[in-house]
């Protein structure tokens, strides 16, 4: 069934699978090449109720089945009976744009009717010179009552439409706007199966369990029963981000499905999943199954789904979960298609260049793993676990420290990280630092604060204490990755010492554990100010924002001064405008507990970041030859003209 002969006979490249509902016509199309018969069943309700209409689908070429109606069926629900080898199997539509509560039935949607006011004119804010990505779970954002968001909207898409929460301090959208980030990366918000959409608000999951790939998750809607509400409110959320100058990245999970018995499996048994030679399911995802990326109709499904979210919902970028289970060929295709439709680099693409276990690949394909980064398009980024672990220590071993929290012999690795690993030092070599996503914390594993507490105060860990050494290490960790070349990514709340009290894997923990505690933005306000300053100063530095293939050549004079003390210099000229406030940068990292005096290069220097402030712009006296860098801190200086 997965032979070249099969694909040659049944590959269908049309972009019209699913339901197309217009003013005077509704067209149903599915791909089920093994079927002997396909029956469409229509319902007035999303659950229960009798079938109100049955129609036998008409068989077309290349495995496609079609049925047309000379009317607008918006709001009707439907499913299919697919007969294969004489057996009828009920299935929803894997290409559906709408669904019922919990997704068991698909929904006919006239998508124009779901657009909020002004959505047709909605546009993403202009790309800035640098992208600062902020990873956020929709429920975490507003579940805390101190968010100031009205209770019916807490944990929902609608929370993002609330401006001015009438609190004592900025929260939610007002806070994000003030922080200065450019992109929000939202954990999966397509329909997933690990939460009962009809259940109460105490349920929680990160959402890496896809059921309906082209439908928004219903638990984030104010009404999960009406299939149009989730669509409209999801669009309102994206529209609100755009109005506030923030782009939206969608976390997508195309490497597996919630269960093997998915709509894809029911439509074409065996085609969409990888199997070992003995017939057993491959489980490189550690979630029970692997989608068979590399097969023509699987690749079409994934690429078309990405394009659908970009066009219909105005999504500005995509983060691929376990991208190592997808192929280089598919990822490059997605990059090409997005560039052709929206302009080169307009949509961000990046992913996890790893997988949980080996997975059998299609002949002639390469896995989108870190080792194959050089085969990926330059416009596809990968998370840099090398940078992450060098800075804070091994991600899986809580006591193992990195450069900022007591690790040793890491100076050379830190200086390699500065160039986005373009000067060697890693097991791979990216085409440019544009392919590198620098970070020190994400939803997986310990928060940065918890990792630092565990590695620096093991045996007496109290995550609620504001340890001075942990606080300093947090600032230094941020300073380091904010002064590395590459893209910048941070977990929501990292900037106010977010803690999950030592819980490493909170994917289904209580929302109270996962939620952003907005009072910490005040308690740790000086840390927030430091991150805000790092964001602002980063945007001013072309030498660090440069994503070209030659950007690493800007980094020079890399020096290991001693244990835990390194420095380097950066050519900071803006070659596009032949200007720049600081022609050269001087960066020092001091991870020791003692102050270290560093000789200054010739010239007049201005302190841009030190242990207390970021974006401080404090000019040093002319002729000053040395400067003290305090323990557990970094310093960024800019050389002034004259």
C-alpha cells in the first residue's frame, strides 16, 4: 500500500479536501483510496440526535470521494461511514475545519461567518530587526485570579482580548506589551484529546495530543458546544495580539496522534503511521505512534495544514514538536511554500531537532535531526540544547550544573555558543546563526528558577525563597543567551523567577501549579526590569542581531581569562545603514563568586548592561583602562565614537 505504484496511482495534490462551504454551495471531499463505499451522514446536533440526511459519496479519480449540495450547510455536523474489505467504519473528517464538543463529529463551517469584526483587514505587525519569542500556554496566561481577567474569560482565548485589567500592576496583554517581546509562541491550540471539553476548569494539559489538526481546541472557548465559537474566539485572540504589536507562533504536533485509531487511520488504514518490519507500530514519539512523514499524502496533509493556519487564522510562525520525526524534505517544502505565499522569512519556522527514539524513515528521506541541520533551509531554526546545557547544566539531571551555577571547564563551550555554534565546538554546524534558537528554559523540564535552586541548594531546596545566588545566576543566564548570536526564546515567567516547586513534567498537573502567578512580577520586579532592559538593548545591537551567514565573523578576541571568566568583542557596525551608536561591543561573563577586573580595549566605552541594570547607557571616563565585573554577573560595553 505504501509502494511507489500505490502513490503513483492515488497521490492527490488538490487543495480542496475537507468541506468547502460557500454562499450557495457546499462540497465534501475525502481521500480514501481503499474504500469500496463512503456514506456521508449529516446531523443537526454535535452529539446525539438522529441522522437527518444520508448521501452516498461519488467516487472520483485518485482515491477521492465527493458530494456536492446546491446550498449553504453552515452549522451542520457530519461524519462518514467508510466501507473497506466489506466492513463499515464510522469516522469524522480528518480534513475538517470545525467539530463538535470533543471532536467526535465534524462540522460544516462557512469560514467567512466566523471572522470577528475587522478580521479581513487584520495584519501582523511589521517584523522588527530582532525577534524575541515568549513561550506561553493559553490557560497559564490568565488562570490566576490576580490576572484581573473577568472570570468567564480566565484560561480562554478571550483573555487575550482584555486590555487594562484594573489591577495594581500590569498583567496579561498589558504586561506582554510593556515587556517588549515581539512573538508569542502558544503551546498547542488545535483540538487535542487529553482534556474533556465538557468538563470543568480544573482540567489541564499542555495539549500535545492532536485529534483534529485543523480545528481550534474547544476547552479554551467560552462555549465548546457550538463549533463556531472556538473558531471565532481563536481568531479574536490572534487579532488582539496583532493589534498590540505581537506576532503569534503556533506550536504544532504533526509527529503523532492522540490515539492510533484516529480519523486518518479510519479513512486509510495503515497509511499514515510508521511500522516496523514485524508490523508493530513505531514509537519514536514516546506517545504510542509516529506519523509517516515522507509519504506523499502524509506530507501533503501536513504542509496543507500549516498553510491553512497561516492563511485562515493569520498565524505568523510554527514551532514543530519532535521535528526529528519529520523529514528534511518536508520541512524544506513547508519553508518554500510559506515563502512563496507570504514572502521570504515572513513566517518563522523552528522545531525540536530530536525524537524520543529511532523511527523507520521512508527511503530517500532524511530525518530533521540536529545532525542534519546543514540540510535544512537556512530559514528553519532548531532549539540549541548545546547552548542551554552549557549555561545552566544538563536538562535531565537536576544536580548537574552549567556555567552560571557552578559547572567547570565550560568556558570554551560558552564562547562557541556566542557565535551560534558557527565556529565549531558542537556535533553539527548550522548554515548560519539564523538556524539557532537560544534558550535556557521551556515548558519541558524544570523552569530555570527551579533548576538553579536544585543545583545550587540541593538538600535544602525551598523554591519560594529568593536566594541571592540563584537570583544572580538567573540574571547571568539571561544575559549570556541574550548576548549570543541567533534567535531568542524564553519561557513565560522566566523573567520573574517562575517556579513549579520542583515539578519537572507538569504536562497534566493542576492549573494552579502551572499558571503564571502575576504577583511575582512585583515580588521579582527587579528581575523583570532586567529582562525588559535586555530585550531593549538587544534590539539596538546589529552585531548580535545579524543572522547572515557571515555574522560569526563579527565575533573576535574570544578570551578565557581564568576559571569561569570569559570575554569577547563584537563588530557592531550596521552595514545596511553605515551607522550604529556603538561600533564595537565588549562582553564579559563572570560566573565566579568573586569580582574580576578586566582590562578595557582602547577607546571610550559606555556600560550598557552590568550586574544591576540592563540598557543603562552609563559612559565611562575617558582613558579608563580597567573595569570590575562583579561575581555572578556579566557586563556589556559599547565603544563610543570619539
